[in-house]
C-alpha cells in the first residue's frame, strides 16, 4: 500500500465509482450520469456553464456528457429565460429522465448503505465525509 494520499484517494475513488456504476447498470447509466441528472433535476433548469461550476468540472466535459444524456432522452434543451440572450440554452430533465432518476435514487441509497456498512457505520461514514470535505 502506497503512503501517497493522492494515489490512495484516486484508487478508492475508482473502486467506489465502479461499485455505484455497476449497481446502476440495469438502468443503463453511470454514477457520473446519475450525478449530472440529479444536479439538473435539483435546479429544474440550468445552463451547462452553471452546471459545470456546480460540479467542479470543465464546461466541455459537461457538454459532452449532456449530449449523451440528451440522446438517452433523459434531458432536453429549453429556451433561455431571456429570449434576447441566445448565448446559452437551459437544460432540464425529461419525464422519462425523472422516472429513471427515481429508480436510480433507490439504487444509490442501497449502495450508500453498503459503503456505510463497510466503513463501520453511519458515524464513521460521516467522519470520512468531514475529512474529505476538509481537503
């Protein structure tokens, strides 16, 4: 086991992402897609630029992922609130995307519980979140 914090965190992150994505596989979405879908739903309508800032990702990365979600019929592009400003359309979750998201949330909660149990319970899981958020 390496003593490098970065290597260990990246390795744990890959394993954890795989666990969530494997659980979400029956819905044909990855944990990254789930995360974007959940964020869009939370905002009801959001621009790609604002979504990228919220997710702490490059706008181009979010843009590529949004195109995939659109092809899957999970999201749609809506007209901007200010009709005179055509620089950026807003995105929103479709009814179909909302239904898939409802199922995904239940799967996500199940995986959360599994990971919580692996960590030694809810208190230990909260402790880990506190540590991770301090970085």
